[in-house]
C-alpha cells in the first residue's frame, strides 16, 4: 500500500470517529447501496430564519444522490435554528454580497468477493477485489440567476483477476461541469443547464446515475427545466459519456438521447410522472433477430406512486416503438411495487413485494423486435445485487422485509427474487442490457433461477456509513440446460464518507 493511500485512510478514519457535529445529530436513513433506491430528486425546504419549535428536528446536512441539488441556505439562519456541523465553514460561503460557494466531496471503498458470477463458465471461479472512489465538487452561485457546478473524480479497482469493467476505473477525470442560467430572471423558475451532468428521474428504472457503480453514469447535455410547487417539467438533448480508461472521456458521437419528463405533485402524498424518451444510435449493432444496423427507438411511459396510512405503492408502464436494422420495434414494460410499514412495532418493519415484466422477442424471423430496451437504468435495486438479470425479456417477482433494529442507525433487509424469461427463444440479458445465454430452439425452458439478498446498513454518523451484504443465486432449468450451472455468490463490505 503506497504512502498516499495510507495518508487518506488515516484522515478518513480520524474524521469517522471525530465529533463531526453537535450532540444529538441523526444519521441519514440510508438504504442498501445508500442512494441506489432514491426516487426523483429530493427538494430541500426553504432556509429557516426563525426559531424552530422544540419538537421539530433541526435542519442539518442532507447528502443527496445528485450532489448538485443539495441546499445549504439554511446556514443563513441564526444559530440555534439549524444543527451545527463540522463542515459548515465550507458550505454556503459568502463571497461578497452576490456570490456563494459550496465545497463537498466523497470517499468510498468497497471490497467484493464473487464466486461463479458466470455460473462456473470461467476457468477461475472466484475473484476478490477492491474498489476505490474519490470525488470533490465546487458549487458557485451568483444570486439566483447563474451557477457553475464542477465535480472531479478518480475511481479505480485493485487486485481484480478478471478483465477490467468499464464501470470500475476512471482516473482523474471530469465527472460533471455545467452552467445554470435562469433565462427569464430570478423570479421565474425556467433554467437552462449546459454541460456534463448526471440525469436521474422517477424511481431510476430507465434513467439513473447508477450509484452502485464505481464510475457514475453521466451525459454531455443541454437541459431546460422548470420546477414549481405542483409541476416539474424537464426536457433535454444529451449524448452519453462512456468511460475511456486510458484517456479523457468524451461523448459517444453515434448516440443521441433526448426526452421530456413531467411530474405532477398536486395530490397530497402522491405523484404522477409522464415521459417521452428517444434514442438514436447510428452504430451498427446486432438486433435479437440477427440483423445488423442502426436503431431509432422511442419510449412513452407513465408512473403513479403514493402513500396511504402504512401502505406505499408504485406502478409504472412504458411502451416502445421504432426501427432497428430495418425491423419494427414493438416492446413493453411494466412494474408494480408496494409494501406496508408497521410504524408502531419495534424496529418499524416493512414487508413488501414487487413485480417487474419486460417483453422479449417472440420470433427471431418475423421482422419485429420485441425485446424491451432498459436504456440507462438502476437494475441493481430491482433485480438483485448479483446483477445477473436486466429489465429485458424477463418476469421478476420479489418479496422483501426491512427493519430498523437501531432507529436511524442500523437498517437490515432481506429480499427473495424469482426470475423467468418471457420469450424462451430470446436471450437472458444482464444488468447492463447485454445478451448472454440463449436457446434459439426454446427447449431449455423459461425458469432462470432464484436469488436472496441480505444487507445491513450502519449509519455511523451523518457523514459516514457502512454497508454489508451477501447474495446467493440458485440456478434453474434455463441455466442448467444452456451450459455451466454453478450457483453464484457475492459478499461485499462498503464504507462511504461524504462532506
């Protein structure tokens, strides 16, 4: 281990045990993979400038999946109206009367030990490796009309025996750099954002920064948005930025991605999303029918979610159409998830269930592409932590149980998943959307297997948290009949510090 790494670990360890804030601070309610299951972008309440009632929690730092949406204007309030924190001096810094600067960052380490991730098809069946991620950002604002947000990152893997993955390493590169301008002045919410940025919408089924990955997903984009009390409206034109391990990243010239996303928030404790997403890919790619060519695909969808008493629920439906290598695209996806929280019970348990269905290609010779395209998803949160299954040609059912044995500090969760192919002659697609095993005859059946995920989150303090997890997969008929069929396992430990 080099001296730089020793120094970093010494600093992080010291900060983790130091009194980072006033006594009585509450840790964030982190979930497995922390922000992975976040919904649409959180909105922080207005700054508090008056004394806060004794029974109301004081505001303090709240770290979001999109760090650019964090709000520290509460620090303009009088002492006692907010919860003091060790890092307050680098938040909401006044540079004269009109300029403000906020600094922040993150360190994350994860050890993963995986066995038979390819169902035993590789000569080496076990791999244990380390993932490191460092991020730092600066947010400079002029009044409420102009803003520059810059974020740098370096991520790398260590001691990995398998071939490197694109989501693991990206050294000393630009994660985000964008400019915001209130195009109609500070009194109207219409904002133009130009530059490299992360995109996150809804429950991240189709568009997510992918927090679980060591290298977060981002785009070079132009976005126009207006967020109000009842309506949020976003529209953008973007190009994804793939990772280039040996050189500076740049956008994919052969991939155009644009869309419109509308959210209605006028129903108490409920919300409705409607969206249109379009992707044009000019690179020659092979479709499920074996033809090679460019692709134009359009997605129209809607989502409804809410809470009633102890119940929570979320439903989403999306359809796709277009052309791919001359074939017609006709595909569908829908999801239904919900649960009930026993608020008065010890550990506040929640029992839940989920159903996810996405179409596959029924006939490889009919001139139609029926396989759904999951776009830029967070599949990790819906299809198991082993990342063996993606939202394409799949039916997935899960039941889950979560509890807080130590309130706001320790959260435990267990989930059991079952997977089937929808169309037995189409492939099994992994979490990245790449086709894997396939039986063109359909004789191997449709049952893929079962997975159990066990996770424990320990919120050490408002800045740091640890995640422990174990996952196991039991192979079923489709895996057994199409090649090696050793059951995969995954164990991981993660530590994250944010400021």
